[in-house]
C-alpha cells in the first residue's frame, strides 16, 4: 500500500506546502501592521483580481454567498421580485437570491454543458411572463411578480452561454449577475464583441468565492464582487460595511461582510499561480478525456468551441454512478457528487411546491454525475490509476447488464 497510496478527491495540503514561506510572511506582515480587516492588502488584491477578470472594479467580501447577495442588491434586485437561476447548482446561489428579498425560480439546464439552457430561458420569458411596457418590466403571469434578474452559474468552471443570455436579458429587461464562484479565469468567446471574455466581466456584476477548495482559494472564507459599473462597486462597498460610506454614518442597514487582510494577502500570492494552475487543470481534463471519451456507458464533460473551461470539477456521467463510486472508493480513489439533489427538490424549498419531473434534465444529471479527482498537483500516474479503475469498473458493469448500460447516458 505504501507505493500505492490513496488518491484524494481534492488536495489542499500540497499547494500550501509549496507556498508556505510566502504565506507565513503574510501573517507576519498583518501582525506587524496590526491591520486585520480592510487596508492596503485588501485593496492590492482587489486591484489585481479586477485586472485578472478584465473588469474595472473588484470588491472583496467575506464569502461567495455574500458576494452574490451584495451583487444582487447593489444591481437593483429588490423585495418580492423573481430571480431566475438553475436548479443544478450549490444552494448558495438561491440562498443569496432569497436573502436579497427575492424569489428564486428555476429554468432547467442543458444536459450537455450542465449550465442554463438558453432555449428554456427563452420559453420561460415568452410563455410564463408578459411585458408590462408602461412600467418597462417583465411580469410573471402566475404570481404577478416582477422578474428582475437572471443568475447564470458557470458550473464546474465552464461559463454559461453568455451572449444568448445577455441578449434575452436585454430584450426582457433583466439584470444579469454571474455566479462565477467556480469559474476563476474561465473564458467565453463572445460573438457579439468577437473576443474572448473572462468569467466575471460579462454581466452587470459577478460573484466569486475563494472558499479553500475553489480554483483560487483562501485559507478560510473569502469572496469578491466584480463589475464594470462604478456605482455597483460603490454600493457593494457600503453593503459589506454596515451600510456606511464614512465611519459611523449609516445611510442604510448593511452587513458585516468584509474581507480579512490576511486572506487578501494569501489570495494575492496564490493569484500569481492561478493561470498556471488552471492550465494544469485543463491538461488533466484533456488527459482524462483522451482515455475516457471512448468508454462505453460513460460520458465525459462537453466543452463547446466558445468555451475555455478551468475545470474546477471534472464531472463524468454514467447510469452506473453508484457502482462506479463504490468501485473507486474501494480502489482508494476519492470522488464527489455535485450535486446529488437538485435545488427544487431540497427540503429547504418544499414550501414552494415544486415536484419531481419539473426539471427533468437537472434531475437526470443528479443521479448520473460523478466528480473525479481534480487539482493542479494531480500527477500523470494518478490520472492513469483513476482512468484504469474507471475503465475496469465500466467493463464489469457492461458485462453484468449487457447493452442496457448504453441507454440513457
Ligand atoms: C462555492 C459556491 C458558492 C458560495 O461560495 P461561499 O464562498 O462558500 O459562500 C456559490 N455558488 C457556487 C456555484 C459555488 O460553487
């Protein structure tokens, strides 16, 4: 076993060991300065991350959930409005919508990309809403509520189809707030502007999480809002700091949602490695693809020509998910399921009256997806071992149930 140790799903030790001396220095600097919240380290990180995302503003906050909530409020989402998102995402997306006072509603995902299905969004806006021309608003027929925003989630590190989403949003007067919490550095080729755009620069505002396991992770909780709009940036700064623009002068009630100086300092150091780390993740995905794409009964991630994904997660699909997960676990290989229950079927939303069958693509994915080990420090021989185990397991499944395995992937 010593020459064949386990392969974890995620390795949070290796990247920090490599950078230990620099990271410890950040802590020492903060101790010396006595500056723990806000201050120059935060501002330096904000400037550098804005540059990385090709936006004019970045505001550091205390988590991705806060980033989403503040971005929605600052962009103008208000109480009792409807905000559209997908059921196939982490619950923070809808928590932030609810915490902004709005109602999350769902549009199903495209099973190939696992991201928002643009045709379903069009259908929702055309059949379930009407245009109140006098007020310049889109109204949800059934509830009479204003539909004010859409939150595309760039899931697993791949952007949603932003041209089509932004076009629909403009036609129906919706605010677009990107959930870029899994997509630091992901790129999208915009046919509208004929250029590659970076995740976080395409909506009115975007939210990033620096939770430790993300492509850019802090050593604790952290997040950021990016935007091209100086007024949104100003509002987020006020919201994160108890509604004050000047100390103890509170124009509104805000939140305690600031970014720690130590986390910002750590993020600055790690940001220098993010392009490299993303490149390594893409290379690992390519290596997985080259050997898994032809495995019967298994579907590998799909990357449209307009996408340069950063593979926060590498997610395969198989109707034999449980068997594969067990097999890999017994082989000492860690996996994850992102996510096992679509949001509309979570207990937290039972009061909303959604039913099984409402969003069939999200439901189908939830039972078939499996996330394989993915992190920059993954070694070629580890990828080989994962691939060998997946191939072996799928062969066994195939033998057990004949051609049945090929159906319904
Ligand atoms: C991680 C994540 C969030 C929330 O980020 P936190 O920093 O944990 O609050 C939101 N949306 C998605 C899609 C995420 O993956």
